[in-house]
């Protein structure tokens, strides 16, 4: 497939208008929209797992296809901050990648995979934006996010394969750009990574305050 950046742009535009429409609805209708869109994400990925049982979800994005819908469908309020955080992180990284170099990353993927990924990530990020605009999050909820990040890293480390979380943990970017100075991994990279992850846990609270003002 080609022109994936253009396709992603128009999908984001559609998500913008969809989110605005949902935000204008009352709470009952709004929650129904969110539950339906995330139920579709969950059902598709359960079906996908039945067809391809060896493709166990490992990345934060693929685990979010299961975790976030469950949080919303069962109204698990104390995990809502994690659901929003995971949705923002996976959705934003995916769409940024698609807009900048979508053809390079995904042009060899079958069309069904591209379309379902667009829908899955779009459903997550629209859920996050709508919830940030309508719910109340407290700074203390970053503790849930830190626990979620720790569990996500532990889950990835228990399984095999070269995935994004391994690239982060192994400091592959340092190896690529500074192959003769691997001490940078321990002096700069890991401390910086820890600081970024710690700060990122505040994103939900900060965006929530910004969007509700």
C-alpha cells in the first residue's frame, strides 16, 4: 500500500470530528460510543489471537488492545489513568510514525492489517482525548502509571523477540549512533530514559488540566 501518510492524515481528521461529536453528547450516550468503539477493538483482537495464537501481544500497543477495552467495558475506575496513558502513548507514536514515514514502515503490510491498525489506534487515541476532556484525574494517579510501565516492561522481558521495548531497554540507539562509546548507555541514556518515563506519568494529569480549562 502507498500514500499511508495521506491516509493517516484523513483518518486523524475524521477522528477529530468524531471526537467533537461524541463530546457534545450527554454522559450516557458518550460512554456508549466509547464502549462500542473499544468493544470492536477487543473482539477483533481476540479473533486475531484465535487465528494466530503464536502472535502473543507483547508491545504496549498490542497489550493495550486488550487492557484498555477491559478497563472501559467493566468500568474499572482505578485503572482509568493507565488506560488513558497507554492510549495516548501508543496512539500518538503510531500516528506520528505513519505521518512521517508510513510507507517505509507499513507499505509491505497487507491492507487489512493497515486498516485495522488505523482503527485500533484511532479508537484508543479518541477514547483518551474524550476522557481527558470529560473526566477528572489527580496527580497521585501517576503511581498507577508507574506500576503499569513496570509491569509492561516485565511482561516484555518474559517473552522472546526483538521489539520496541527491547530497543529502549538495551539502548540500541546509543549502539547505532555511538558504537565506540558504549559507556554513554550507562552515563546518559539510562538515567535520561528513567527521567522521561517518570515525567511521562504526569502527562495524563497535565493534559487533563489543560483540556478542561
